[in-house]
C-alpha cells in the first residue's frame, strides 16, 4: 500500500507535528478559548475535540453531539487549524462531512469491530479527507491493519495510524499499556504510513505525558496527539490526562527531537559497529533457541515412550522462577523475562506434543 506522507496532506514545517484540543467539546466558549490559547503554539496544526464520547459506563458525559460540530469548525478555522473529531458510525461521518470537519478519526473501540469500520469506510467512498485510525483496545495488530486497509480500499491514501496504547488486566504504570512492539511492527510493515502517538490515552495521567512523548519521538513517530483544556481539573471527561495550553508549551519545549540527518561519518561507523555486534548476538541466540527446541522434541519422545504427561508443573515452575531471578540479576526487566519464558514454554510444549 502507498500512503501520502503527513506533510503532504497537513502542511507543517516544525517537528514534532501536534494534534491538540480538549477531550470533549463542553461549551462553545470552552472550545473557542482552548483554540485561541493553542494558536500561539507553532507546532499545533490540528485542533481536536470529542463530539461523541463512547464511554465505558452509562450515565457518564457522552458528548454534546451534532450541536457542537459548528463550534469545532469555527474555532479551528478562526485560528488557522485543521479540525478533527472521532466518528463511531456512518451517521457520524455524514454529519461531520456536512459540517465541514477536516479530519476524521476512528477510535479504539470502533477499530476493534470490522463491521463498523466497513460501514464507516462505505460512508467515506469518494471522500478526499484525511482519516486517522487508532489502534484497537486489545493488542491485535491484524485488527489495526484491517481497519487501515478498509479505509485505504476506498481510494484514500491520506491515512495516519494513531498509537494510543492497549487495555490490559494487569496493574500497570499507565492507563493503557504502550506495548511499543506493535506500533514498531506496523511501521516495519508500512514504512510510509504516518504514525502519531497519543500519550494522553496511554498514560491517563498528565504527570507521565513528558516521558511517553519523548519515548515516542525517540521511536521516530511523526507526531503527537495531546489533550488540552483551558481548565483540565473541571473537564467533564478524562480530566486527569488533560493539560492546559501553557503546560503543553512547557512540555514541547523540553522534548528532544532526534534527527537522522547531520550524523557524522565517524558516528555512523560507530553505530554500524554496534549494530553488527547485535546481529552477531542475534544469530547466536536463534541458533541456541533452535537447539533448545530440538532437545524439547527429544524430551517429548521420552515422555511418550514412558507414558509421562507433557506438562510437568513443578519443572516449569522451577524454570520460570530460576530464569526470572537470573535475568533480573543481570538487569533484564521482569516483565520482559516473563513474556519471553511464557512464549518459550508454549513453543516447547508444542514441540513435545509433536505439532
């Protein structure tokens, strides 16, 4: 698939490219004043606001709906921004097109449902507007890719992916786990697909925005979507993750944007040397893993011959605990070790079963 670069359909010259605005449109004054205060920030090119809010529980603030669309359009237009909002069904698309919204985005709860995404895609047939596609709530890259493909097959090349993190039952530092390997894999598959990070929804806490924003830039994302509100503590939705336009200015001033251009020949040679060391280590690791799986197959044959169960719980518990302790003592994160060992055990079981 061939995509337009972000700068081709949203002209900007200063990185990082920023999408900013309140989580929800609450009043006409709130929307307009937020846009006014954001207009002094050079990096902000898109003014966003939620018109319809898909909430987890009923009786929460679910947005003002259609009547707030003109507020968003006027606030953006008057201050030189593109306007953007979320659409969750084909009817939302029709209302946004009629109101003159510049950019539509598909939210995480919608991306997870291929039927709904297809209905939105059908409503966008022949429409030449940028569409942002957020990752699904669950960590499934194929659902994300599928939603992007459905929009692409309408003939639209003005697509950007938005990484907003993934829901997890585990207790975690963030509201939604970043699971960085998934957006990295998306970029590997589609190098020209613009990728925007939404640290507001990843963190759920304004105090963590700086950390995640810098991490995203270090991974070479094209831009950031950060929720801003003139009075965040009184926001009707997601108050804890929103910041003021002034706080956004401070956040952006502290970011370090690392560019590939300008690296000296000597620095490049040093980097290539380190990469070569990694390549050599990876080859050894893969060879060792292959040997380990061959031994697992032999163990499986032994168990079958002696009518032993494949799963030996005490042995697995010993491996899990001892390897985790060993890895932790060498500076590896416990979360990484647990995921690695669980995948290793699953593959070993398959080999022992002869699959």
